[in-house]
């Protein structure tokens, strides 16, 4: 492959952006799209909720009663219970592993129960406030039924909640990464349309006479779409903050990493769009192929709907979808403040992007 | 010094069992306008696209300015190309397009001068889709001319244009010709080839069936010349007496001539004998008449 020439990348970027910004309709919809999307999702899904599959339990006071509680929770079948080692720090585990709910049975639990007939458990919710409420309710039901099981005692086990997220996170925060993912998918959809149209209209052939290479064209297109998406997403975030009171974890570091994630994602999805566009030979096929790629990815990567209750095979499929890493990276950075994504998800996303970029450049042809 | 800028030898292009180009050979000299003529499906565009380097040949040899064009970046910008049905990005203007090519090709061409040369400077900021067919082709020509190429490929440059727009494009091509550039012109307008081309090659079914100057082609293949005289019917009897038989219809006598100089004999006879006639025309077959007969019933309207 020829070394990329920055001059050519800039030349096509200018040509493309000038043509794009000459269309008032394109600008309007580009700006209106995130506004409409944010308002619709804020309004419609504001009340939706679900529960996590994984609940981390640390039993600092092993005893018959404490283990009975753990077993009862496990028996509900709703939670996938993970018992944390006594010596581990539950707080470190939460921040390192992006768990959405945890239950602590404190050291004085058995002693308090034996001496006073009453004791407390501490529930920690880290996810969507609606989900936290649901999780708390389920656990509370377990605790209440335990109270009834213990003969001769009035209900005395208390589940205290420690919603660490309530202080900082709002409902809207959980939609923003998904909506950013959606704006990226939008660019991919545009490519699925553009590639067969440019081929049919022989614009690719004309571009080939300029000496610009296929790689330069892909990079230039991705760069243009990236900046356009950053603009859209900036509007989206501003609306999320101003209208819905969002409070995401935007620092200089997370903003820079978010930009890296966005550019990698753009290169990746532009590449997928080009590959999909190459197999579309007419407008009908374009729609079918576009929808076949976008819809499963949207639902199976957890863009809008958490996969907490999805069957395990769906989660396995999700692990193979590039969008999953994109959304997970954004979720972990912006919601859970989990910087371990820099070690796994973000590198995986970058590798995915480079691989798809190289494959799309290799397979794409100016002329059929 | 070799004066040939393009050499094509035994060029073959097959698509499966179908042979689109079947062993053609031709060459183009420096400063020459060479035209490939042929009906629909004759293989003209396939040949040009192989020469442009965007299509792979099956066999044979193609040399352009001492280079094989296949996968050869050395010829980008050195050869100017106006493809058939030139098209460009929606909403881009002639100014945007030429700025892009100038930057990408590293060209020193003067964009204003170029736009003025093709007479679309006043349309420099008009979005591509709002340009007329002729203006679009002129933009395509300007792009092809940007790097002042020694060789130009013009594939159906006036296809679908009205007569005025066509003549405007001819004017630009004539300027290029005067500048000494070598041009490969494909067209199905025979009049265009007759006016612009130094030599033509007539293609049919993937083969070149004749090559030469338009006059040479006409000389080799034309039917007999015809003399048409506007005169009273009595003149046909007078001429019959001296051995010139023709058909009289609607005030015109049409005589097929064995030799072209018989035309002079007939007119002299009419003048000497004081036989009255109003006017006369000597009709020779055009390249188009010859071409249509050579390629038979093929569709010559479009490719």
C-alpha cells in the first residue's frame, strides 16, 4: 500500500466539506438530528428500567443467617451472584469491574442480629436509577420474606441502600453513549448509500484520475464524518446537560479518550459501510443490507436497551460486534469512571478499526 | 526519436467467452487527433478504458509515452482524461473541482485561465447539478487539461449535447489540436470525427475494419458521386443523347457518375448547347454514409 499523502487527504476533505455545507438541508438535519434524538429518547425512555444480572456480594460476617440471605437471593434466579472474597475491597471491585449492583453484609451483622434481633445490609446501586430501584425492591422482598421466616421475631432485617450513583448520575446519562453510537451508525448508513451511488454515477472513476489513493479517500471521508459527528454529539451532550440535567464524567482525559474512541469507531464503521456498499448493486439492496447490519447491531450491542436479561447466546454474539466495544468503552469512561477500558476495550476497538480500514481499502475498487 | 505517443499492438479484451476487443493495433503520433469510430458495442470504450489504465487487458501490448498504463501511477495527470458521461460530486462547483485536482495532481495550471478557455468562468461557483450538459462537459475538459497533458483521451465528449454546445466543445478541441497535443477521440458523431480527426479507425465487433484519414476512408469505400441538376424535364432527353442517363423527379435530374470529372463534362455540355438549368449540386458520400454501410445495421446511436 502506498504511503498516505496528507495533501490529498486535505484536498478531498475540502472538496467534500464544501459540497456538503452548500446543502442547507444537510446542515439542518445534521444539527436537528441530535436534538430530535435526545428529546425523543429523553421523553420516551425516561421511565424505562431493568435490573442487572450480576450482583456482587461481600459477606464480611459469615454465619448461618448471613449465608441463608445469600442463598435466598441466589434462589430468586434474577441475580447472577458473585461472592467476593472477604479480604477484597468491594469498592475497588466495583470501580474496576463496572458492576451495577453490590450487597455488603457488614462485619457486625451477625453480632447485631444475635444481640439486638436486628441488623442491616448495605445495598449499593451504581447503574441506571430506575434499575437501582428495581434491584433494591427485589432484594428488599428477599429480606422481608427472611424476616417472616425467622419465628418469634418481628421483621428486623433492614436493607439500607447506598445509591452511590444517585448523587452524580441521572437517567439521561445512560442514553448519551448509546445515542453517540447511533450518530456513528448514521455515518455508516450514509456510506452504504454513497458507495454504490458514486460507483453508478462514475464519480469514483473520476476521482481515480486525480491520483488520490483509496486509503486517502477512506481516511478523508472518515475524518470529515468524524468532525461532523463530533459537532452533532457536542449538540447532543449540550442538550443532555441543559434540558435533562446530565452529569457525565467529562474531564480533559475522558474527553480526549472519547475523541479517540469516536475516531476509531468512525474509521471502523466507515470501513464496514464501504464493504457493505460494495455488495449493494441497486437502491433496494442498499436498504436491505443497511438495515440488516444496523438493526441487529443496534439491539445486540446494547445501544438503547441493556442486555442484562438477554439470553447468554445474545451476549456471546454481542461480544463479537464492534459496536459493543464502542458502547462499552463510552459507558465505562463516561458513566462508571472505569479507566480499565484503556487497557482492553479501547485497544480492541483500535485494532478492530485498523483491521477493517485495511480490509476495506484492499477490497474497495475505484472501478468495477 | 520515436514520434509515436501511443502504440497499441494486438490488444485483446475478453469477458468470459465474449471478446470485446479482438486483436486491434494502432498508433498515434505526437500532435495527432486520432478518432475511434464504431457502433454500439464495437469495443471503443473498452479500448479507451484499457488505455486509461482503469481496465485490464487480456493480452496484447499498450504503450503510452513509453509506459504501460495498467496500474501505473506515472501516467496520472500526464494523460488528460475526459470520460464518457463525465460526472462529479453533487453540490461541488467548477472552482472546487479544479482546486481539488490542482492540489491532488500538484499542478501549476491557472484555474481562471482554464475556465476562461472553456468559457465557463462565469459559472465557476455554480453547483455541479445546476450546470447544463455542455457546461458539465466543459468542466470535464478543463479538468483533463489542468496539468497541460501531452496526451488526452476524450471519450464521447459531445454525447447528448445540443448542436451549439457541441460546436463549443469542438472549438476547445481545435484549440488543443493547435497546441500540438495528441488526442484520442471516440465518438459516434461522424461529422465530429470528419472535422476534428487527422486519422480515424473504424471499429466493429471488437476489430478495426479500416484506418486512414477521413478522406482516405471515403475514397476507399464511397459509392459513385451523383450530379443533381435543377432543370426542366426536357434536359434528361438531351443528356441521354450524349450518354448520361439519370432519374428525373420533382424538377431535379439525378445522374450517377462513372467518374467525378463527368460532372464538368455535363455542365460544359449544357452551357455549350445553351440548355437552360437553374443550378446543380455534386453530391459525394460523407464519412457517415460510408460508415453506415461499413458497419451494416448496427446501432450507432449510443454506446
